[in-house]
C-alpha cells in the first residue's frame, strides 16, 4: 500500500489564493491504493452573456450572441455537429480564443479583465489528444501548473501522489514512467489528473474520450462520473456523441450553427420532449432505451424475490437499461435484483420496465425550451 503524505489540517491551505472560484474544503475518498484526501471545491458559477466570435476576414460569426448560466458543480455537455461552434464557445471561457463581444463571468469576476495566462492556470483543460509532454515523466506532467504557480517541491510531490491515486494509477508504479509507456486510457487519466493539479473550480473538456476504443471509453466515462461525484467541479464538456452527453451530463446544450442553443435541459427532458425536429434528429432512434440508462432499477415496481428465474441478477444500483439488457440476454421472464451483499431481494420484469417508461413520460413537463437559465440542481437519478 502506498503511504500518502499527510494532508494539511483544515484551514491550513498553503496553496496560493485562487484567482477564481471559492475556497477549498476537504473530501475523503477510497481509491485502489489507499484512502486519500483531495481538495474539493464546490465549483464556480459561470455566466456567458451575448458572447460572439467573428474571425478576421469573415462576414459570418462563428459564435453569435451565446448566453448561458451554469450552476456551481454542474456538468454541462455541449453537443452539436462539427463546425457548429461548440469548441470555439468553450475555448472563449479560458480565452484560448478571445471573444469579439459579450461578457464571461466566473463567480462574478470578468475573465476579460484578467491576465489570460494567469486565468488558464486556474481553469483545468483536457483535450482529446491528451497533450502530455513526451519528454517529461508522468509526475512532471502533472506538476506543470503547480510549478508555474510557485508551489514548493514538497507540496507538488504530495499533490502528484494524491492525484495519481484519485485517478487510480498507483503512484509508485506510474509516477516515473513516460507517456509512451502508458496505454491510451491511462494517458487520458493522467490528462485529467494534470487538469486537476491546481484544484481549479472550472474544468473545460474537449472530447477527452473521443480517441479511445468503445470499451476504454465506457470505463473512462464511469471513472469520470465517480470522480466528479467526489470533486464537484463546474465542467463544460464538448462532445459530438449524444449517448455520451446523456450518460455524463447534468444538463445538455444541443447546439446548431453559430452555437445557437436549440435546447438546454436535463437529459431526461430532452429525450422525452425534444424542442424541435433538429433536437429530435440528434436523439435518433432508441430514445426510450437512452432514457432507461438514466433511471435506477429501484424506480420500477419490483416483484417478489421468489419470482426470479435463472442465475443472472442485477444490483439494485444498476439502471433499467442494464436490467433490460440482462432480461433480453437470458430470455427469462423475471430476473433477481440484489442488494449490496449480493442477496436477491426482489425481481424485475420487462413489463415493470415498460411501466416506468410510461409513467416517466406522463410526469415530465413538456419543455420544448431552448432556455439557458439554470434551474435548481437535482440529483442525476431524479431526472428520469
């Protein structure tokens, strides 16, 4: 077991004052290597108001009058076709691309009034190609921003070890390796760790899992959701994959040309009540199956444990989509539902799953909305 350095006592935060975002608090999580304490912000509040980008020599804006409000700790997905302006919009938040007009506020601070290089050191950034420096070790890659911020060597070493554990890469095994010695999925985890190194309140993610194979992508998505539940960052995540948007997002912004918001709502409401034909075309076929992936097994009317047939079961913490997959795979009329001790406590059927979909559609309000005003945030499992 790796012995992690002791974390500072509460209130003994020797890291530099944050340029943006709120003060840090502690959160303790279990990792594959040890129990570790990570610095946890509640994320920052982001407001974009009438933001536009017109490139020199172009008569048509790449982004036009984009307005959005993002709650602290919210994971917002930008989804849209290539060239619609979603990546340009995201990059204006950290001023990799300078907006032509409009305002961007993070916790009330105008990012256009801040030094752009200093601003970027306080916003985590993860891209599809990972962008690790090949001549640096994994530890050195993660330490880049803390070094720029003037952290002590001891503080940096502690943070690197801490974050490698958080992304489930054993520090003693991976810290001194080089990027070429890691798999694509492992490199992507290092990219996330590097983005978290200075404990930013905001993270920008540009199709970070897009270059990985489907199995690796699914694992990274699951790991990322676990991590976000712990760290609670405010995240803007660009993807072209609507299924990924549904799985990860607290809310999804479906964008068309020039980053026009066609609909901005929870995954469940977009699937149930697409605002227009454009949004419906993004959902494609199988909207019901996509909705099932948002609803836990416990939302169904479960039958008695004795009604289950065969040996295949699903945990009560699984989604209805996973339960349906198991029912179809086995061909059984009912399968067992297990608790945390793998004890069968109930059963579930296809009919029970269908009933949830019907009730779900009946209770969700028809929004038909493209509004970008942030509602009160609710747990992901309640959005179905």
